[in-house]
C-alpha cells in the first residue's frame, strides 16, 4: 500500500472518537518498532519527522523507510513533516514524497501565521497532501528549540476557529497545556479549549507533547475532540534505557544489533500501549 495523506483516517478518527498516533521516526529501529506494533494492532499511524531528524537521516532515506513500512504492512501510513519551519521546507518534503506536512507558524503574529499557512495549504492540497497548522505556543524542547513555561501560551478558541476558516488546514495543533519532552509534574490540559474549537470546526485538534500525559487525561482529550496525538520522547527514553541496560549487563558487547534489538522491542511496547490507549486498534 502506498503512503497516504492524513485525510485517509483523521475524519474517521474525529467521527469515531478515537485518535491516531503520530510516532516520530528517528532511525531504522524507530521505523521498525512503530510499524510492527501498528501491524499487530491493525492501526493506522503517522510517521512524524522533524527537521532535525531529516538532517540526521537524510530525506531520501527517510522517504524510503516510510515507503518500505507502508509496502510491508499494508496499513494506511502518512509520512508527515513535524514542525516545518517554512513554506520552502514543506515544498521540499512534498517533492521528496511526504504525504503530509506541518507548517508551524505559531511564533509569528496571527495574521502572518494565517497567510503563510494558507499558501502551504494551497500548494499541498494541489498535490493531495494534508496540512497541519499550529496556534499558541507549546512549551518544552523540540529538536534544538526550547520554550520555557513563561513563554508558552494557550490558544484562544476564537483565533483557532478563525485560523481554520481562513487556512483550510486538515488538522489543527493548539496549545492547551501540554509540552514537548517529559513532564516534571502533571500537565494541566484545558479541555474546554479543545471542546470549543472542535465543536466549531470539522477537523480534529492535535495534541502535541503526548509523552508522559496520564492515561485519563488522554481519554478526556479524545472525548473533547482530539483526533491526533504526537509521541516521541517516550520512545526515545525507552530506546535509551534499553541500550543502557544492555551495555551495563554485558561489558563485552560491541555489535550494535545486540543492543538495538532490545531498544526496538522497548519502543514497540510503548507504541502498542499508546495505540490501545488512543483507541485506534482495528481502525486500519
């Protein structure tokens, strides 16, 4: 099965009150772990790829990995640029074979964010590619970009509704109290903002910073209208912890396959758990 846009499953997710996971791909083992878990759960999913990951893997390798996963699994899989910084980067990814892109203009004034996002949508939709936009500022660390709590800002429902109406994005990430990275305490999610926005627009809201959010908070977010949830840090932590454990228990190991196999298994367990929590099992 070829890679698909997020429009193949996000409308169904919103209507069916479940969420599709975006699991970030950082190397081969991430791709394998995510795909194998989704195959066992018969779930659609999104490969999220940040600009930092693209620099690390290379855009050709990235697309080839995603296409191999789609072919092997037979699942509806979207290859999605995560937090794209510019119109040019979005176009570069589309030309390379990405089926979905995000333009993150949340750091721009609202008018400028709308204007650039609108141009991305126009070009992407002409190619059958889905687009995610973002409003409000999500705290935490994403690649090399750090936003402290003081400068994180919640999205205003009326601005989010206007943003959708003027841009026509296929899903909308809004800042509702989550953060990138792992939490020091429990996040305070503003379900009222999610509800107000999703009641007014036909596309689902996206929850960024899904790693470490309590299960009940995830369920309440989905009930309020979240249809896409991003997970990266939990997989990174599971991967690293498994490698550390293997190296600590066997000082003579030198073959990367010996420690990357348990790392892959650990990530697979995380993805399986998230898919079940999001309710996307058997939705492929």
